[in-house]
C-alpha cells in the first residue's frame, strides 16, 4: 500500500518583517496564498527510511534526514512510539514547485509527508497535533498543510484563515540561481541597522482586497519587506521585475525570500501575455502561471480524502 498527498506552493502577498528577536527569528505578518503549483509526496512501507526525488531541479533536493519530508516522518513516528520496521518508509517526492525559489517547496514536502505517513500508519493524529509538528519543522510548513489563504504571525506558524472572494491569477519567473533564506534575513538585518523597524502588521487594505476578490486593489496593497534584501544579494532580479511590469502585470514582487518573482494579473489571458513577455525577456530561467487560492495538503490515494482548509 502507498499513500500520495498533493500539496501546493505559496506566494506571500504581504510579508511584513519585524526586528530580529533574541532567538534570531523575526516576528512576521505573513499573508499566504496557496497557488496551483504542486508537489506530490508518496510514502510506501520500506525496510528503512529513504527519500527519492524526481522533477525539475530534483538534484538540488537533499535526500538524507535533513529533508523536511524525512524529518516529518521521523517526528510523527516519535510522537506515536513507532520504531524500526513499523516506521520505515520510502518517501518519493515528485517536484513541480520550484526548488529554493521562495515558494515553500521544501515546506510543502514536509507537510505532504506528514499527512501521508499519518494516513499510511493510521496514527489518527489530531489536526492540532499535525499543526504542532508542522510548526516544529519550520515556519511555512503549517500553511502548506492548511492552504487557501491565511495570515501567519509569530514566525509565520500561527495561522488565521482568511476569506477570499475570487481567484487571483499569477505568473512566476524562476531565476537562474537560488537564494538562501537565512542569508536574505541576515541582509535584512544588515540593511535595518540603525533603523527603527516597526512591528509587523497585516494591511487591512490587502485583507479587504482578498475578501472582495479584487485584483486591482490587491495589486495596490502587496508588499514584501524582504525584497530590498533579496535585490541587494541578487540585483538581476530587478530586471525581471521591470520586464513583468512592462508586460502589463498589475503588481510585481519577489516571492518570499526569493529568488522567484511573482506577477499579479487581472485574468488568465493577461497572465499568459505576461508569461510570454517574460519568457522572451531573457531575464529569467523558466516561467509558470498559476492561480489561487487552492486547498492545502490533500490525500489523493487511497480515495479522495482531504484535509479541510479551515482551522
């Protein structure tokens, strides 16, 4: 028997970042939107814990126990007293979310493996327990489980689901190299030296735009406090952002810590036009279109059971 879970990428439509805390993390007001680029995580009983990966840039994915999917399986097994053969699984990740692209691909794999192992082993973990394990694994992992749209506070792991009144159309441009999230936060701290960094607060205008399903209002409100740091480390991203704006994107921003850049379009047809212009611009490696919100981690085999998107 095997279990497959489909789990989405995310775009941060707002990422407000506070000053560094004593523990090295930053308080965030992080408005997540799940979009229709998905990884599929399949778990199968095995003699030992093993991770394999296929798909674009799969060679960049760690296959040892540092992989969030492996860590998720180990965490769930430990919580439920499983050891040895009963907790051994082969985790296969079919990648479609960009690797090291600021779209939470690794976090998605962690959430997917957690739900898949819970289903395979019949551990029947509560929703609260699954979210607790997700939060231990990383700041973005809880949202990968939940999907839809949510406001993340704390490190981003404390979620409040948000109403969305329509579908938003996006274009994503993948860069020719990656960016380290810790390095981007270090650059944020360097650029913020001597400045009064405000407490991160979600924009009410942005939340209202999501609730109304209004792409023009959302475009006026999107923001990413990590964008200056990402551009400082990867200046060429400015050319990609400019190309998308010139092609008619309503808004252009770095996705999360980058280096993927995200472009909001009014409808699917204009998204296709922006995507075509970006492909022709020679400012990025690959281009994808996707819309959201979409559900979070969902079991696709056996049956069609789903994890509800509401907390």
